[in-house]
C-alpha cells in the first residue's frame, strides 16, 4: 500500500485522474485553475475550493466573518487567473456538534460581503454534519473567448511577472502560530486580484494565481507549457513587513515566498512586445521563460525547489 505522503498532492491527482479525458464541450479540464466549458457567447469557468478547520482557518484566530470572506475570495482568485469574471457560487458546509447559529450567520455574512464585492450571487449549496467545520465553494464564471488565459500558453522568451509581494500570508500564519502580534491581516483576510486579472488578460500569455507558493506555480506553468524558467532571487518581491516578521521569528521569508502559498497574487508570462501594455498594472519582473529546466538564479543557477503540498506539509 502507498501512503499519500509518498506521492504528494499533485502526484496523487495525476495518479487518480491520468486517464480522464475532456468530455463533450470541455475546452480545458483538469490541470488549470478553472475548468473551461464551451458557452454560447463566452467560455464558462468552473472552480471549487475546500476549506477545513485547522488547516485553512482556525476559529481562535479568524472571526467567523473572515472565514466566510476567505471561502469566497480563494475561488474568485481562480477565476481572476483565467482572465474572467465570477458569476455564481454554490456553498456546501459540514457543521460539527455545538455549532452556534449566530456563528454561522456571521460566516454567511462574510461570504455575502465578499460576493457583493466581486459581483457574485450565491445560488445554492448543501449542509451536512461532520466532525470538523468544512466549507466548500463551487464557483461559476465566464470569460470572453479571446481573453482566456491558461497555464499552458507560456512562450520562449516571455518575461515572468508577479502582481505583488509574496510570503505575506505565511508570515501571518507563522506569527499566529508563535502567539505573536504583527503582520497578520493578509493571512486573516486575503485579497485577490480580479480587476488586475481583467486588465492583464488581453496581453499576457500564461497566467496562474499564487495559492501554493511561487515555486509551485512556476513549475505548473512550465509543465503545462512544455518550457523552462529562470527566477532571479533578488527580484522576488518581499515586503518590509514580511521581512520583519521573518526576523522576529528567526525564519527566512524567501522560503515563505517560494513555498508558503495563499498570497493570491497573479503570476503571468508576457512577451517583451506586449509588456508595454501591462506596465500600468505595476508588474514586477522576476524572471524569464527558457526552453527547458526550472531554475532559481542567486548568482548561480540552481534547481528551483519548494512549493506547498497539502500532504507533505510540516504543520
């Protein structure tokens, strides 16, 4: 018997879904931030994310409103990475014994406020009993055919860019784990880059949201596009607040940027010719697309390591 830790999250998914072929009307199935389905005037986008108490939030750290907010925003971020707009959400919840109605009212208020902020309607879902609080959101959206962005569209010579600083979510998590105050606000109430994604969509090639750390997302783009990449370590954006958190905890914020996840920035590739058209969004250039190999350059090229894995995590 094989323990799932031996394969890791993505190895498990590949083993389980390797023989699944896209069905009728499926433009893109497994392997991107959203599934893409043929529509009458647009492509339809479908994504889903599950949040489990103790793994993705803690009730002694997060307010119930923040739990609801996050459950919606993580899905909107997937839609944003495809260049699209979110439309509808289906919310399913497993509730443990002792759950208070007033707590769930606040969770739902957080969901509703996030939906209102991003143009989403909640249209249904399901509830059941469970040992832990679990929230799963399935989200439907759309994107114009000419604006669809996939992980698989990176081109040799593209510039690799990021929309903002990295490591900030994991900085907050580590501070809370250590019972310290500081830069925790982004971890507790993440934001996504929906408007920026729409601005980028006409000009970029590949795009993905940073939910599992920079290293994982770069590797996803390279694998799906059949290319390589070089990331320049000195250009990876890490804020002063994140650096201060690392200093206070004796930890390297670069590791948080590469492997922490849940920053929900957009990582994308853009040709040098199109770069002028995305400059107004404030891109941070961190590397370039190569023909093969995935490297971190710190004065010398070395393999890019890191990335968050749900089944290989250390806490």
